[in-house]
């Protein structure tokens, strides 16, 4: 039954590999889920989907493959397994505490509860509040919203208060995952992995299996060959805008910074405010007393570095175009001069903007920086980050 499910995922253009599918089967064989459709769904999605963009495709493939499964009753399962009900009862008495058995008895009254609800809806006239019988609000009836009953049907209630309702009758609206959604740290790491350039460096402490076999065959005795470990040799500079309007985007900036620290061995980072000027800093607490000269950084890091600027680019246009236009100090040279120098020194450079792209044309400073970066400005979404990484890799 699960092989058609695997084929359905592949037809839905979900890049699931045979190894991942075998891992999923191992989880099923280990008994991670048993007769639990929700648990089965989450186990399958965890094992078989690597990218959040594919969640919606997975849901459609899952629904197509297992449609009708929810209609199979517990009695049908028991009939298929041919397990005597008294045997199950005895096993429950043996392994469950009195409290657990009482809870199971409460859940077993579901059919009676729903039948009672149908009768009361047919008999009830008008709205009721605070009662103990009719469907209403703020009472002790099993039916309704915002009341208390340890076993009930919640209808139209925006939150769970006692975590004991046996059924919730609300229309739940879900939104598809797509590649324009805001990024989390995990999604950023997956995107940044595409910016890789493998090289072998360091001590020769990793066994080279192919060369060991070849040398052993040539010499007639075991001749172990080693080689340096393979590492990501890409070198990255990260310039982070902080303060002011960027306070609204701190979580996204922190996620990108964390993902970059985990993804690149050669990473250097610096902070600036609004636009790049003659000084940057590594610690915000010491931004005035311990600044680094931007000119020195331009001379220190070679043109083989990949450079990412992260900022909302939202400021007065004078901060970019005029001397003395900076908001916090007197800058001798306009910000656009320093940005152009950075672009010249690091040709592989992009600007990531957390402001939603439809609003970019409404801000003059964003358009100015777009022009300086020759349209190499990308939104802080999964699609935008992937486009930025692709531009850096050229």
C-alpha cells in the first residue's frame, strides 16, 4: 500500500529519494505510529519532505493516496485483525490504571453524545446562555462554547480552555506554504547550503578508501592512504543593518546571522546603520569607541569573498547621496560612494531586504540602493534568498 504513496509523491514533483522512503518504512517497522492517522501523516511528512515549499503538494498526494481511510471504523479494524473484544478488554484491565480506564470509558460515549446533540438541536428554539442542557454559551452543557463540561462538543469557540472536548465543530482555514513566506533559521540554512565550494584542507586525517584499495592492490599489503577533510571553502562577508526601522526585522536578521554562522567556516560580519559609511563595528555595545575603518576592510578581504548586505534600505535619500547626510554623524563622503567601493571590491555582492517587495517602489532610498546594486536586491523570503545565492554563485 505504501509504494503507490511513494509513486504519488514523485508524480507530485516532491524530490523524495528511495533512501528517505526506506527510512520512513524503518520508522513504521519500529512502531513509531500504530493505527494513528495523524501520527502517520506527521511521520511521513518528517521523513519524506525536506523543504517547506512542498508541504502543500505533500498534503494533496497524501489525501489522494489515503482517501477513505478515515471512514474505516475501529470495529472494521478489529474485524480485519480478528481479535476477540473480550481479549482486548482483559489486556486493557491488565495494563491500564483505573484513571486511564475511566478516560477510555468517557471517550467511548461519543456516539451517545452525538445522538444527544442531534436531538437537542432539533428541539431547541432560540439562543441559550448559562444553562446546563441546551446548546449555548457560558454554561455547563456539553454542547456550545465558552462553558465548562469535562466532555463536550465545542462549537464556534476560538480557543481551547479545558483541553477535554471530544469534537470541535469549527471551520478551520489553512494557508498554503509557498516560497514567498518569511524565512526561519532552518529554511535559511537549507538555502545557504547551495552556496558551497568544496575543498580539502587541513591535516590528512580522513581515510581515502579508494586510494587505500588501490595502494594495497599495488603493494600487496595493507597501505592506508589519508587525505584532508573536505570543507566548504566559500568565504562570506555579512554586513548587517541595525537600529531604527530595522528593529521590526530583528528576528529575521538574527535567523540569517545564525544560519550563516552554522553554514560557513569562513565568515566575517560587521554592523552598520542605514547605509555603509567610513566605519563599521562588530559589537553594538562598542559601536562608537571601537569602530573599524571601512577602508581597512576593503583592503583586507579579497575579491574572492561573497558579500551579503542585510537591511531594509529605508532612510532619508540624503543619507545615500550627500556628504553629511548620515543620521547620527557627519559623513565626509556620501553613502553611495562606500557602497560602490564595496561593489567594486566584491563583485559577488547582493542586498537582502526584509521589507515586502511590493512596497519597494514606494521608498526612494530603496530604489536608490537597487540602482547601486544593479538590481541585485532580493526579498527576505525563501525564493528571494535562493535567487540571491544563485546570483552570488555566478
